[in-house]
């Protein structure tokens, strides 16, 4: 807990500046064209919170709000991994979520795309790898195709990360 409070005091209050609409529309148009070509117009994402602080989830919800509205580019979230094209994982993998993450990954159809979102998925972030409740980083549990760094990454970073993953 003290480590998290220290992180808050060190970083301070951050307010994301609004992205210029033209730049965002250009990235969105590229994303939409890529989704039309590779996924016939619709990319289904399954989100798994493997033990995060919910900062990344708030940014994912912001990406769905009226300003960013990622659904207009053909991206939607699904409740079932059987219908998902991409797995989006947030947080370090807790011991209690390790099996659920593996089962979700195994239930997805091939080809599988996995994005690890946030610093906690990359190096366990403020939770640390020596924590008794943490099983490890996401890439220690399942294969990861791309990472989106940040604590938490902004909705713009999320959209650019998805685009970068799809164009590889």
C-alpha cells in the first residue's frame, strides 16, 4: 500500500490533454481499414483483468465513451473468448487468475492475438514480482504479441497499440 501511495505522490495528478481531432481521425481511419481487410469489418476483443488496480480498465472505458468511440472503427468487446479475435490483458497475473487466464487463452480460436496493457502486465508494476499473491508477468503465463506501456496508457495509446498489433 505504501508503494502505491509513493507512486501517486511521485507522479502527481495527470490530466490527459485532448488529442487533436484530425490526428485521432487519421489513426482511426487506418485502424478501420485494417480491421476491414483482416477481420471483415469487426474486431472482437475479450478483456481479462488479471489482477490490476483498475486504472487500465478506466482508460478502456474512456476509449468507449462519446469522445473516442472506438466502436465506430469496428472494435467491440465480447464476453466470450470463443468469439474473440484479440485478448486484452490488464494487471499482473495474480495466483487466483492464472488458471482463468490460461483457460481464456485456450478457449480462443486461432489465430490468437494477445495485447498486454499497462506497466503491470510488463513487469508487475507497483505490485512487484516478489509479492506473495502475484504469479508473474503476463508473458510468463501466455504468449504476448504486443505490449502497451503506461500506468495507465491513455485511450489514444490503446488505439495506436491495437493498430500497431494488427499491422505487424
